[in-house]
C-alpha cells in the first residue's frame, strides 16, 4: 500500500494541464477583482484615442449630385 501511494505522488502525468488550469483560474480571479479598474482604464484610453478623431477626418457633406442630360446620348 505504501508503494502505491509513493508511486502516485511521484507520477507527473497531467501536471502541465493542472498548472495551466490554475493559472487561468488566477487570471480570471484577478480580472473579476480588478474589473472596475480595468474598465475605467480602457474608458479613459478610448476617450483619449477618439477625442480628436473628428478633426482628423473630413466629414462628408452628402452624396455628390451628377447631372445626367439626354443630350449626351450619341444615338
């Protein structure tokens, strides 16, 4: 029985998967804890990013009108 317990403790198969699951759980926990700070940071960042974008891009004035006359018909 002792040897069975020792061999179970020494076995490392699947240990990488357990480590990845623990890391993901910690990251999700941190994201939940700091959710407010993360959203606040992203909100400020996006406001600064798009603050002057209306000045950088020329606003369209509408669809240009084309004058199609019947006198242009070559027939």
